[in-house]
C-alpha cells in the first residue's frame, strides 16, 4: 500500500478511497471520448464533508498532486478527464440540500445535489430552481458554476449563483458574496465588499478551488404554461422575431433552432426525425409563456403580443398559441430526459456565445466549413438560445450539433478536423466566448486574448501556485 493511499484513507476512511485499476478506468473518459483521449486518475476519493475536502487538499498541495473536482459524474467535453493523473475528488456523497428559503428565494446546496433532487424538493415549496437542459442526474452546483443553458433563461438569465463556500488549493476556506462579510445574516447577495469573487470561480472547471457549498437563486413555480411555435425559411426573419419577443419581454424561454433540433425533441422514433424536414420550414422558433393565477392578466397580454408578432412576420407554419406538450412541461419542471437525444447516435456539439443579429453570418460560415470537411449537412443541427439581455442583442447562445456513429473512424476524424478549424473560425467570426473552457478551444483563444489572458493566468498562479487544480483544462 502506498504512503499516499494510507494518508487518504486516514482522511476519508478506507471505504471512500481507492486505487483499484478497474474503478480508476471508469473515471478515465466521458461522453466526449471520441475527441478527448482517455486518462485514468491515480486515486478516487469520496469526501463527505468540507473538513475532509480541506484535508485532502492540504495533502495534495504539499505533495504536488493534481486534484480534479467531480460533482455528479455527468461530464462532457473532457472537463473532468485527469490529463495528468492525480486525485479524482468525487463529491457525490456531499449531497445535502441545506436550505430552501422562500423569503429570500434562495437555496443552499452541496455539490452532490442533482438537478432532479433540487427541483423535486423545491416543488414542495411551490418554487423552482433554474432548470437546465441537461440530464436529471447532473449536479446543480457544477451546472450553475459553468453557467448552463436554462429553460427559463429569457427572464432569469444565466447567473444563478449568489455566494460560495470554496476550499482553496492550500486547504483554506473562502466565502464569497455576502457570505464573506462580517455578521452577514446570510449568503443571499452575490455582491459583498470589493470585486465579484463569486464570478472569479465560475466557468473554469475546478481550476481554482473546490466548491463545497453554494447559495443559488430560486424562482416562483408557474403552473400555467402555453407556447407559440413558428417555422421560417429565412433566418434573418427568425432573428427579427426573437428580438421583437425580447423587446417586449414576452415569455420565459425562447429558442430558435434548425429543423433537425426541433425534430429530435418531438419525433417519437428515430425513423421519424428526417420525415420532419420541410414541414415547418428550415428554422423553428419556440416561445414558452408561463404564469400563475395571480399573473394571468400579464400572461394573456404576452400571448396576444406573441401571436401578433408572428402573424406580422414572414412565417411558413405555426404561429398560434397552444398548450405546451406534456414532455416539454416535464422538461421545464424537471431536467431533461436525455434518452431520446441518442436516437441517431452519439451526440456532438460546439457551443459559443455571440451577438444574435449576426446569426445568419455564423450560420453560413458554419455551413461552408461543415461541407468543406465532407459532412452531411442534413445532420447538422443549429441552435440559438437568447438570454436575458437579448432584447438589446447583447448575448446569445449558439450551438452547432450533430449525431454520429463513434465506431466509424472516418466520421469521427471528419468531426475532429471540423472542430479544430471551427475553434479558430469562432474567434474569426467575432464570438464573445466559448460556452465551456476546455483544452481544444482555449488553446485557440488564449493567445489572442492579450492582457485578459495574462491577468487570468496571474490570478490562477496566485491562487494555485503549484497548478494542482484540474491542470491542462484552461491553460495548456
């Protein structure tokens, strides 16, 4: 038995640490394995408290051992692959919901709490968390830290974190937001004294510390739901309609997508997906309108405005308000049932943030590059999700997506070649940022980011001078 293994067993107990090779290989790859080479850790450690996390971090800091925080095991794009070995810090046993506070509209949770667990508990209080379009077993903490894509993003935005309890690489504890202010009654404000330290730890997967508690926003639960769906052949017209919705703050969620993405959501069988082509036009926009008995008047006005905007546009099909399909109601109350998303094979996506009015430019450049690499354009999905400032065109989520057979080496290599060139193309097209920082895209972006990247790296070096926190994920 190694000396390090004995130390880890002393911290978390023999049953909560392993160097068994069969177990280690289970952590060596994720959903994105066709593009990220597998790499196994040296140890898997399952802490049950902040104090145990602190002790593990002190040991790792002293011994210069890489540590990769791992919240619930629903990982994509290689963000938790231990590229330099080390310790996988599996947080799934830290799964307590510590508080649901309907007065402050906030919850306090540990990193092992899943989205489904949190959503179910919140319903008992007639509130909801931000519900992302991801599997039900994903960690709420991890998703919020990485600014996920939420079904209610139009009005709620993508910032759902208020305050954090973070164990730093040296084992010390940091409280952010109002949690860090003396005699504060609680962690219910993102902004304490000085800079926004909560934001400092977001969108850089486990590279500066380990979140052991989070205070996150809650929202009223809306029992009344309707939506409008309209199809377009002109992407410029679809963008104009989305901006009109945003201008009047209509609805709680708005998404524009290529017909393939819409068909993947609503076609019952795999063989039905491509039968959908041409029935609603090339692109589809959906707008969810939600409310309560108390806000029914506002909801009726939103429905009237939504129909008016669509009717005054050059739409191909749809345009009427009708009840949200049951599977979509469930998805907006609980997280996504992802089984249907794998009907056509393994799921692949490259997402980024950019200006919504430039969507036709991004779309055309994506199409040309897709065809350049010999890929079938009928299998190229396109997804647009506006966020809270979309009414001014300030931020929008874009995604190019497809489904493929990972056992076919030729298809996999085509996607690898496309991705490598697309990472550079995204920057060339003028995107604001990538949706997730990972080695593939950050290696393309960082050399072009000037003093922004230099300051980011300096902060990383200050907090993690031995570079033990998930090394290789951002600065490669």
